[in-house]
C-alpha cells in the first residue's frame, strides 16, 4: 500500500505538476518584445533559435488591453481569436489571443472592452503591414476589466 502511494506521488511530482500552468514561468509582454528585439539583433541562427526556444511554455501576462475585434480562428483547436493592439517602446504589436472560453469571448465588445490576459506564448509572426511583430497566445485566460 505504501509503495503504491509513494509511486503515485512520485508520478504526480514528475509528470503532472511540471505541466500545470500554475508552475509555468511568467513574463510580461514587455519582456517578450525585449526578447524579440534581442533575437532580431543576432547574426547566429542557432542563438536565435535558442533564445526563441526559451520563450516557449512561458505564461505571458498582458494587463489593460482594449479589444480590437473578435474573428473566427484559423487554428483548428480554437473557434475564435481575440485581436488586440499594444505599443511597446514605440513598436506596434498585434496580439492574437486564443481561449476556449466562448462565454467570455462572446461578451467582448470591439474597441470598448478592456481585458487582462494570461496565456502561453506560441510564436511570433509577421505580415506586410505596419506592425513590428504579431504574436500568438494560446490557452489564454481572459478577465474582463471594463465593458
């Protein structure tokens, strides 16, 4: 009996808890953009990869952002994407926020709702527009601050 309990506790400690969001390292959006600037300044692609890899599985915290709009998701595992713009160090960043909370997303109003977001960094991407970068945040928790 004691062996079973010990084995179970060991399993939980080694495999379950490290994957929990509560134990993920947290970074601010300012920290993420600073890392992007660092990556852009590097000449060595292996160092770029290593630095970018350090952002994966980190929880991004963004506070007090206004919803730009809600669109249908291009990602298979999400129904909708919340778009929001942020300016960090005079650089425009578009955030693509993915959450499974359709109830919360359905309450968001374009150009009115202010939210706090906590989610996992997924990737940077760019398109031919005015943004410095765009980034995806998945598994997001969205808290409505003001309607």
